[in-house]
C-alpha cells in the first residue's frame, strides 16, 4: 500500500495512537500539529520511521502537505482544562482549522474523517445518547467554546459533503483513556490515577453519583479505523457503554493502584453533565464494532504509563 494520510493533531493523545494504527496498516503518515496541547514525546517513537513525517504548524492558517489520500482531522484542545485555558484557540481550530482540513481533502480528492465528541449532546435529556439526538447545549457557558466549536465543525463537514462532494465521516468520541493522556488535563481517569499513585485524596465533584462511560484507547482506535473504511457519512458514536458513577470509578482506581487514599468531595462545576453514555447500536450494526476492554483491565494496562508520568511530571515537559 502506498496511501498517504495527514493527521491534524497527531502529536496529541488520540492522534498519536491513530498514527500508530495507520502505520501498522501500511500508510504513509504526515502529522500537522502546533503542539498547543500535544507533545513531541507522543510521537518520539516514530522519529526513525521512514513513512512518518511531522510538520509543526497551526492549522488555523491554511496548510498543504502535498498529495494525500485521507485527511484525519484531530486537532483541537480536548480536555476541560485545555479548552478552559485555550477557549479562543478552541473555537478557531474548530472553525478555521476545520475549513482548512476540509480544503486539503477537497483539493486532493481525499477522504475526510473528523473527530467530534459526545459534548455535542451537552447535558443530555436523552439517555443513553443516540446519534439522532440533537443535544442540550448551553451556547454561552464555560464549556461552549468546545461544544459549539465541535457542533460547528460537524456542520462545516456536512456542508463540504453537500456542496463540494467531499467524502466525509464524523465520529462522536466518548471519554477515552489510556497511555499518553496528559496527567493534569482535568479528566477523571488521569486525576484519580495521579492522586491514587501519589497517595493523595481522590477529588470527587458533587456527590459522585454523576455517571460516565470510559473507553480504552485501543478499542476507540479500532472503531476509528473501521469507520474510516466505511461509507457512513452521518455521525457514529464510538465509546464504551458500560456506565459507572464517578464514585465507582474512584473505587476501581484505588483497587488497581493498590492505594489507601481517601475520597474528598468538592462542589460540582457549572454545566458538568450528570450522565453520559453512548448508544452504540449503530457502530455495532454498521461496523461490527464494540469495545472489548473493561474499565479495570484498561486501568491496569495504563498503570505503568501513569506511574512513569507521575514520576516525570509529564505535564511540565511539553
Ligand atoms: N480524548 C477524548 O476522550 C476525546 C473525547 C471526545 C473527542 N475527542 C476529540 O479527539 C481529538 C483529539 O483529542 P485528544 O484527547 O487526543 O486531545 P489532545 O489535546 O491530546 O490532542 C489534540 C492535538 O491537537 C493539536 N492542536 C490543537 N490546536 C491546533 C492547531 N490550531 N493546529 C495544529 N494542531 C493543533 C494539539 O497540539 C494536540 O496535539 C480532538 O478533536 C477532541 O475534540 C477526544
């Protein structure tokens, strides 16, 4: 195979795992990333891979890396801490960056795949969330820089499909965890793992009864690869439907780490969704996909990474 793909945001958590999967399937891969929230260390293992290139660039400016057969658009701050810090950059990469990624696909007649999010559903009134649900989103709250950027990028993607016949796909990603996540990105799994490894109290916001579903990264990437090979144009949820309260998750982390840390309760942040669980019947039927890795197993698979990250304080070495 001599196909070439560009991955925007390929130095990030998910983008770098996607690069590994594409390279394993024989693709040539070029990453375009400005390292806003990504890290060179995520792609350091690819430095001597002849089929891999890295271009440090902000995709809010037009970019052209030569002929490509597939555009995977993953660039976007993704964690509450990151889009809280980089709110305007998040809106820009979701809007300008998405136009530029689509322009590359249009220019070269390449297929196009965008990483969207369960945040499109906001604080959902429908549970679990099907792709047909339009969401319950606060357009002016603190999370809106991310939620609306992603909803807009889905709209642009569908417009390029309708008006310019670009061959597009949209994945709605639910909480994913695993090696290469940033330690201090404010998400539940790295927070709990870091606190448990350090022997600190685990911080639970609210009473801990709000639920989340957590998908291990290898399952998530398998879902992306299957969707990328399909012809489905409308959004597809990829996530793990096993639902845990935050408190249950905290207890599993304590077990996996073997920690005696206690749980400390803090007030719930504004617009924190109370429930989030994907309905994955579409992915099951269309792609024959479903997650295989249970939360406890995935946390065990991630433990060495988090221990190393805690030891090295990965967050300070971007
Ligand atoms: N991780 C999850 O659980 C999750 C859930 C839903 C959606 N997503 C989506 O998946 C994608 C990747 O998320 P992630 O968790 O890997 O986040 P990440 O922060 O690790 O990766 C994002 C990457 O995009 C790069 N980037 C940001 N702005 C850029 C710009 N203007 N130009 C070039 N590069 C830029 C960053 O430097 C980083 O490497 C995002 O689009 C995110 O919205 C992730």
